[in-house]
C-alpha cells in the first residue's frame, strides 16, 4: 500500500543514528570517527539554515556504537517510533536493521553514505542520499554512448568489490542497451600487482572507444594511465574513471587533465558557487575548521529532506517522486523521480587547464 499522507506539523522530529562511540575517548577512535562528527556538524548547520528559513526541525542524536547490539538497544527506545524521519546508520549490518524498523513503523529513513541499491529495494520507507553504484554505472554508460559513440567497443575493468561489481553490471547493461558492445569486462584486485597486470594483459585498447575503470583504490589510477600511455595518442581511447582519482597524490595534473579523460563524480561541487562559499563561511565560524566532504553531505542531506518534510509532511514519497531535479546548495543536485530511492543525479566532469568542466 502507498504511504498515507499525514497532517503537517509546525516542527518535525528527526532521529540521527550514528556511531559516535562517545564512551571510547581514545584518540584512535576519535580520529577514526571524525567523519561521523563532521557528518553530524553538517546536519546541525542545515538545521540552523532551515530554522532561519522558518522551517523548524529538531535533531535527536543516538549513539549506535560500532555493533548491531547497541543499535538494537537504541531501536528499543519507545520515543524512536514517534520520530518523523530517521537518518543513519553508516555500517551495513545496521542499515538492514534500521530499514526493517523504518518499514514496520512507517518512518522514512535516509541512509547518508551507502551506495548499495539492494538496501532500498522493495522498501517504500528507505532512501539513499547518494546515487547507488548501479545508478552511477547506468548514467555513466548513457553518457559514454553519447559522448564516445557506440561504433567502437568499450573495455570495462572493475575492482572485485560489491559497489564496483554493481557499477560494472549496470554499465554493461546500459551501454549494450544503447547499442554499444563491450570488448572485454574484467575484474581485478588492485593490491595484488599480478591481478592488476593481468587486467590489462592482451587488451586491444587501440581498438576501443573508451576504457572504464571502476575502482577508487589508489593503485588503480597509475596502472590505467600507464596502460593508456603505451597506446599511440592517435588511437588512444578515452578514459572514464571515478572522481576519487582526482584526489590521488600519485597522479599528476597532466594525466588527470588529459584531453579525453572523464570522471563520474557524485561528490563533485563547484567551490566558487555562492551557496557553497556561504556554507563554508558558516561552518568555519562554528567549527573553526573548513568543512570536509562528510560535513557537506550532512548539510545537503538535511536541507533537501528537511524541506521535503515541510513541503509534503512525513509521508513524502509521492511528493518526492513528482518533484523535478533540484539543484543542491553544495552538490550538483538531488532527484528521486518516479519512485527512485537513490539520488539520480551523477555529474560527469573533466579537468581542463586545472579547472573543472561539468560535461553532464
């Protein structure tokens, strides 16, 4: 049954379930959990921004610890069933538990970091803030079919981990659906030099329109550029790779900014955008340090879903499904059209003259 509309309220209560691990004060744990602290600081700043816009949301933070036992005891607290929305958790084992809780109590839950589409399958109450790996693969392939054409085949290499396997499956399906062919699809383990070398062995890169490498491991980029460097420039294929490569210190600007090198980059944002500069200024004033990507994600998540609560009430699924893509305050945008439960906006960028160019 479709979620029933609920009456609007003057203020909405949001439960934030994250592994703060407050009882463990060692510097190792504090450092390991910095991303959680940042994510929550971003949520808090968005709460302030919503408040200034006349949209009242209250955040209630719960420490889920690092294991499912702690999460279970948190979920047993009666007030949680009365929340209007939930945000969390960050570990996969906990995500399934919280998804079940959300469905049973009919409270929408937003997973802030996961890219695993299987988590939100057949659950009207569970959303991913991020585009899933499968959505990234599908949209990257649609871009490739248009940008590089389908006359010559593609080479698809991916790390043997769930997200990259999901990306590759979706990429191949979408590229073939657009009339393209995959010359070779191979998995590799980047930390094993033999596996990495085998992935490129005997490939006819000169005959391919493009090479896709789905792996954000630090060793994957240098291997790809070395293989492409061995192909004469006249017949060198384009490269499509994850945006994380742009932060890899072992890759030079000359490589990263190659003429036909593109990145699928869900976390891309324009640092010159006035709304980002305003956010950065507010964050610096509150935290005395610049925002990390996690802080930015927390901020964007609550601005978007907090506004959805205000606009449509707690059962905002059908409202969200009919909303056109909205530009983000920081990132390129958010869209959940036609019942999608993961973000359908995946920017494709390239680097030219050390400046980002948004190509999709």
